[in-house]
C-alpha cells in the first residue's frame, strides 16, 4: 500500500493513450533489457527455485532477482528488523484477544504474484500507469514481483483472517538517489469489525442495505456512524504506533488522499525537525473488495508503511543502500538488547563522490526508468544517484536529448576517478547497445 501512495496519485490516462504507451513501453523495455537473453540457455528464468518462461513482458534483471530471499527484514538486529519488531509489539500490546495478540503476523509470503493479485484484487484500474513495464518488474506476462504487500490482502482475507500485519520485500522500477532503491520493505495492516464490535446497540448498523449514496466521507454501503467509529480506531491506532517510535510528543497531522482500494483515505505526516514527513497511507477499505471474498457483514480499515522510510529517519541513516550492507561496522551498531533503545547511526567512513555526465539523443519509445535500470544493472551499488540535469530539443529536426548526471560512490572504500570512468564507459556502451541511444 505504501508503494501505491505515490503511484496511485498519478493522473490516470485515457484507455486509448494508455494502450499506446503500454505497447511502446512494452517493446522498448523488452528490447532494452533483454537482448542479452536471446540465447537458448536463458529462455527460462529461475526465481526462488521455480522456473518461469521468458516472454516479451520479461523485464526483471538478474541483479533484482539476486535480492529475493535475502530477507534482511527478518535478520535479528538489522535496523529494518528493529522497526518491524517495534511495530508488531505495539499492535500486540494495543489489541488483545483473551490475553493473546489478535493481530496475525505474516512475513514469509513469496514476492512472486500475478497481475490479478497485484492490481485487480485491490481495484487498481485496468489502464493505470502502475501496470506498465516502466513501473513494475515482470517475470513474464502472468507473473511479476509484488509492488506492494497489498497484493496478498484479498488472499489473506479469504483465508479467514480479520486482523493481520503482512510484511515483506516489494519491488518497483524507480529513480536512483539516496532515498530510492528498487527493493524496499512494507508492513501492511488490516482490521475488520462487525457492527456489534463497534457499538453495543442492537439497532446499530455498519452496512447500509440497500446501499445509500457515496459521499466525500463514506461509501454507499456504509453508515456514517460506522465510518466515524472505524476512522477513530484507525487514526488512534496509527498515531499511537508512530508515537511509540518517535516519542509521545511527536506532532502528527492527517491529509485527505485517494486510493482506489479505500474510501475515505488519508495520509499521515509527522513533524521531524523543521519539516513534515509523509509516513503512510490508510483508509476505510472498499466494501467491494470485502464483498469479493464473501465478507458482506463487516467493515474494515487498512494501512501501509514503508520500513526504510521510518528507519532512515529514526536512526538517521543517510543512504538507503546501507540497509543491504553486510559490513560489520554498520550492522554492529544495531546489536541492542532492547528493541526500543535509541540508536543513531555513525558513519563508518565517508568516501568521496565521483561525478560523470552522459548526454544522448533519444530513440522512439525511450523510458527513463529503462535507463535507470540499465545503470543499476551495470553499476550496482557503486551508483549513488542518477538525475537529469538538462533536456534539449533540436528545433529543426525535432530530436530530443537528455543529459544525465551519474554520481558514483563506494560504500566501503575510496573509488578512484579511473574506476568511475571505466564504469561510466560500460554504461555508455550498454545504453547504445541496449537502448538504441546516440551519445552526443
């Protein structure tokens, strides 16, 4: 859900334009990222021990696949593990069921899902940009790496769970900088309530039958009083969870938002230093989603939080790549005997940046995320940031060019200019060979 906080606020394109973009992106991504997979030995892709057949939708790279199964959020005393455990502890404290925790914790689900699970099951429109090859990692047309833990929401509800936390690694194609990485981690929470659990009144109803009218503050299937009670429970819960991390005096505010799977919907911000930091998205679950699994007599709420976003702020970790470090100088700082102990990251060492620019003419169908993925594939964790610093259009020919600035920095040693230049040359050649650009 946290992933969709940003992608679902994008403007939805008309179906015809979207189909044109899907076709263009589809062809460009397939040609760009998989020319090297043409030999017969690479017709099948192995993910978590299972083979999947390549097709024209395949755009996931070996580098991305290498992160599957590392499960850094499950490794004791890793900073993401600490955040996860603190949130779980809060929910188990707040919601008790006959002296035992009522929230089930599911943290071992495979990240390989179907487009139906990732999109359709949570009501993402058929023509939404998040379905494009430029945004998501497809294994093939029928399978992709989940873009959010919400991909499992319907299946977990169908299994009979009414209160649960789903935690795992999620994957999205994105820009490259100190706060973005193609693999990150989310915790998603869901809670369902019957009418009698909200109010001790035999006349009280949570579900409208027949449905009324949808308004800005409720769905057609819900009574306003039930929504108000669920909203209070949701926001009280999340404010308590965040204050358990940032302190009881933390300033919090709520902003109205939009997600296709909740209504009404909100985003929470917490004041950190002198700025407001967006932390999570949440809302009252669409009754259509619950009805699809036969739950017609309950109302629910859901939220999603990115673990890296919390950990970077709470522990003052400056670069998202550090979460994947196996350096003992980093990991030893989080070896604590109490998960609530305050930890402030201290840099093991600071190494200088190397900066190179590359400018090229764009071919038809060029997608920036294809270039970002190529840079990740060639440069790996040596690449700290990639950003566009100039755009140019030739008035006579109409040709367009972009200039990208690539910042290189090794996390564990000084990277020489010669090493950075060699890596830059590899990236330039790969861009020409795989993306069809023309270096200026």
